[in-house]
C-alpha cells in the first residue's frame, strides 16, 4: 500500500509538516507539526492520528504538538537527547526568537527515539537514523524510498549549526556517513523548502 504524503508549510519560518496517510485504513501520522497548524488540523478532522514524530524539538517544528495531541489523543516520539526540550522555551529556541514566536512549551514526549529503532505505524515500516549536527537529537525517518530529514539536509543546502547543541562536524558526518549511504533515488522530504533526492544532493549540494 502506497504511503500518501501531504506537505504543509506552517508558521513564520515556513516549516514543512508532513501528513502520512494509509488511505485504506484512514490512519495517519504527522511528522513535525509546526506553528499555526490550522490547515493541517482541518485536514485531519476525520483521520485517526496514530502518532506525532518529531525530527527534532526546535519550536518551529513542535509548535503544533500541543493542539494536535490534545485534539487527537496521540503520542509524541522524540529522540532521548532532546527529551526536556518540549517543556523548555530556552532549549527549543522559542525564547530566543521572540519576534516570531511566544515562549512555547508542552508536555514531554510519550516515547523516546534512538538510532536504529524500527517503528511500525499505520501499516508501514520506519527506520530511525540518529543524524545530529543541527541539534543533538536530530533524527531522520526512512520508509521505503521516502526519507524525512528534518533540518539536516535541504535541497542544495544543509541545516544551520549555530543554535544550541549544534555542531558542524556532526552535521557533515550525519550527511556523509548516514544519508549519503542511501540510494540515489531516495526522495528527501526536508524540514524547509522543496523535496529533493539523495542522488541530486550528492552531485550538486555545494555545502557537502
């Protein structure tokens, strides 16, 4: 069964939220529900949301967590290295970006993520890869040939490393030693901007 992938550009930083739906069952998961999630919430009214997966816990990626978790009663998954970020406006960055966001906090995630973990959700299989650098607990999710890379790898760009816990060497390691080991045809769904492929980035990305 094909995974139906819808993308929503949410909030002042135009963060990509992804709604992954199994159309046979009406079950879905959300990756990175960002700020101002109204368009996404309208779409999920009649869907059974099994989980919210976070690639990392920066405020622009978790701004819609509270509203959707309460509406749908679904658990949140986040890497253990950022387990206290959802509760802390300082750690999730919302305190620093007061011009675009009020201080954001929500309850901790129900489930910890770790590299190598296998998730079976909505009838599909997801492998969790720990891809730090943009943030210490950044992860990427691979299902079939679909890769959700958060703010690690963009089309012709990479994630910034000047925020709390960021490290350029870790980011480049994550890209070269993890993401670039995947096949050329793997589709990359990044945290910001348009979709790309591993092959295109391996050949053309000027930052790596």
